């Protein structure tokens, strides 16, 4: 009968009941901010203030304050942009792709991961506005009639595709996330004691009543949203990669870019989800919801996508030689042994070697190892974008224009700004909104720990939920 | 759902999702008309058990998607072919393959926004809407089955005993 059952541990441990889920998740929303939260928020807000001043100065003075020169015209700005957009991809993967694959473990982590997506895309968008230099002209990227003073946008340009892709991605992710929040906001509304919070959460929950008809429509809507978000998330990083791949710069002009960028995006995104989750589960005492199994599953995805990225690096190198194009070969040999060799080897070590450590079960179930390696992966992925952008640009066809890129204080500060922005937004989310999707966790809590053949009355609740010998494989 | 005014409801409160699903079938078989069931999370098969028709949200989503697709194609072909023809990269001013990325993005955007708007409108939801809550615990851990007494010919006590028999932990009266 339940032979496979003992192998799998329940997705939610600690024998939680439906009421426990509500209590555990609402605790931090309803209670006073904890000391850890206050300290973290203060630091993030201060970083944001400092960063905002630097961004303002960048706009006030112009992009000359960055270390760009006429050879290296894109550097940290686009590196940071691609890095943040990539990080965002994990949230959509968890909420949409894993929903389609019916991976129930996603329910505990999808809310926070989607929030991460939205804030990461906001950070990415900030670099788009920054690198414009004159953000008040941003509307020029929109298809507006010629009477506005410029031509229609060039629809053949991947940069215009990017405008559509990123804004669609942001909007759809926001809508998906918000609609997922509505039932949980209604839970908070119905528990609220103060008039103010009842009013605010009441307005935010849009009058949700949890009727069977609403839920049926809601499930249908979630499925379609997941169905359209899946190709959307793949299209976003594909289009980002086309910003490079459709050019004729050696090192950029590569057909492998779309799948390679998408794999890299999911790779770095999961690393960021790990970092955030490992902190959240401890600070908000959610270890029963975000268990070792969740961490392990995500580490497996990191290993898979990290390996894809590794194969892509090697393929790229091989094709550079096999193409017979001396410019292409030179670009790659220069990456590995030229003046930016340290960036290339940092990328190779962090992205190709470090995720392979997760083949060891001890390492992939260890919280400390996971946290450290996730940070390493994100450093590596930042270097990947830096290597692709700066080392491909710094050696031109014309040796007299060869140059190096030296970051200035404002390159660094504008990057720090994005961290301040990201963590300020994320901490606000973590305090005022439920970080775990209560409704979805309640829906899996029984089926994930057991499935009784005669599933009805007569069995005490606690017993049914805690019994670990039954398992979710049955259904 | 139209808001019932001055109606008297019998509300059966259940503790378990499997019990409420079984109860819905039993209560309907005994000839009682159920107004609606309220649950803290989706229960698969509950809408079927209640006899709700299948949602047509998918059709709406498809229509919105089609609108987005056509909008994108019309926008790009009009601007690039008729309004201000331009040759970029040696390609014809009307080059269909290159329109695919933006057509796809707008299809997705229109589908998502249109479908969510349809969802909100069809459920009568909105920031100022005061929901009709039969029991505040239905967003936490209880499942409520509401029965409109005026739409049922059976006596209140008879319905109450049917609810109790099918597993309701408590039965309350609610007047709107």
C-alpha cells in the first residue's frame, strides 16, 4: 500500500492545521515590527537614500560621471540591468512553470519569490532609466506618432522589443502576484482588530468572499495566467539576449544566447530566492513551511541550470574556434587570457564549479552551504554579464581604440542604490503582506502529508495531518 | 452573485474540506437548494458538486489575446509600411517575422489584463465592495454552506438536521 510513502517527507512539517497556517503567517503582519526587521529596514532605507542622491547626481551631471568611454559604451549599467532581470525570472518560474508541472512544494515559496521578481524588475528598470541619461525623454521609447517630434520607434530593433517585453513582464507579474494575494488579504481583513487595518486590507482584498464559484474562476484564471507567463518569462530573457545577439560584435553575435541567457537567469534567480528564503524562514519562524526539502529542491534546480550555463560557456568557446572567424576566436581567447582574465575565471569558478558541489546531499541540505554558494552564484552571474558586455567591447576592430573600463564612485553607488531599493521594497512586503501563500499551503497540507482512502469524518484532525507514514505520491 | 437582501440563511459550518464536499452532494440529493459554499482555499470538484456551470473565462482570455495580437500587427504594419516607410538593416519596411516578439508580448499583456478585469467584474469585486460574509472564519479554517430559507420549501428544522447529519459542526442563522 503506502510503500513509497516513507521516502518522502511531508511538505509542511510540524503537524500544522489550517488554523495554524493562518496564525503562523499572519503573526508578523499583525504584530509589531521585530527588532531584526527594524534594523534591516533602517539600513536598507539609509542605503536607498544614499543611492538615490547618487542617482540624482548622475542624472543632474550626465553619464560622464560613469567610467564609460567611447570604446566601452555599456558597462555596469547594462550588466546590472541584465543581472536584475535575470534574478526576477526565478519567481515566475516558481509561480508559473512549477504550477503547470504540478510541483506542490512551490506553494510555500511562490509568494516571496514573485515579490522578488517584481522588485528585481523594478531595479532592472531603474538601470534602463539611468542609462538613458535623460530619463525625462523615456517616452521616446514608446510608439508615439511622428508629431511628437521624433519618428515612430524602430520596431525592428531588439531594444524596442525590450521595452515591450520588460513592461509586459512587469505588469503581468504584478497582476499575477496581486491576484494571488487577494484571498490572503481577505484572511487578514477578517482577522483585523483595528479599524484602519480592516479598512486597508478590506480595500486591497477587493471584497473577496471565498465562494465556490469565485474559487473555481480563480483557479481557472491562475492556470491561464501560468500558461501565458511561462512563454512570457522565456521570451523576456530571450529578447534581452537579442540586445546582444542581433549585433555584429564578436562575442555577442551568438545564436546560443537565448537558451543560455534563460538558463542563467533561472540559475541566478534561484540563488537569490535561496538567500531570501533562508533569512525569512529563520526571522519569521517559518521553518515548518520552508523545509529542508524546499531548499534541496531549489538546489537541484540550481545545479541543473548551472550545468546548462556551464555547457553553454564551453559550447560558445568551441564554436568560436570552429567558426573559423579570427575575430570571434580572438574575442574568446581574450576573455580567458586578456586583461579581464580575472573576471572570466571568477565567472567560470562561481558558475560552473560551485553549483556542482550540490551533487553532495550533505551540501545541498545544509543551510550554511546553500547560503554561501547562493551568494557565490550571484557574484558569478554578475561577472558573466560583465564579461559578456565589457570584454567584448573593450577590444575594438581598431587597435588604436582599445580601452579599459574603470568604474567610478557613481558606477558603484548606482549599483548600491539598486540594493537599497530592492531590500527596502522587500522588507516592506515582508512586514505588511503575508510572505507565504496561506490559501495554497492550506490546499496542499493534507494531500502532501497523507491521503486517506476514507477521507471523511471520524478521524481527528491533528492525527491526519501529522501522520508521516502516508504520502503525497498516492494521488 | 446578486446580493440577497432581507433573506434568512441557514449556515452550516464544517471543519474539513472532504466533509464539506461530501456534504454538498448529500444535501443536494435530499432536495435542498444550496445558495453557495464558502471555503478558505479552493476545493477541487466543489463547483461541479454544486452544479455551477463551467467558467467561460477562457473564452474571454482568448478574445483579449486575439485583440492584443491584432492590435500589435496593425500598429506595426501601419507605422512601418504606410505612415512612415523606412528601410532598416536592408529589410523591407513590412517584415513580418521581425514583428513576432512584440506581437507575442502584446498578446500576453492583453490576455492577462483583460482576463483579470473580467474576473474582477464577473465576481462583483472591487476596492469598495463590502463582501457578504456568512462567517468570518471561512477565510481562516472553516467551511460554510449557506442555504437560503426563502428559496427552499423544507422547514428550517428539517434542513438543520440534514446539515447536521452530513457533518456540519454547527448550524447558525444569518439574516441579511
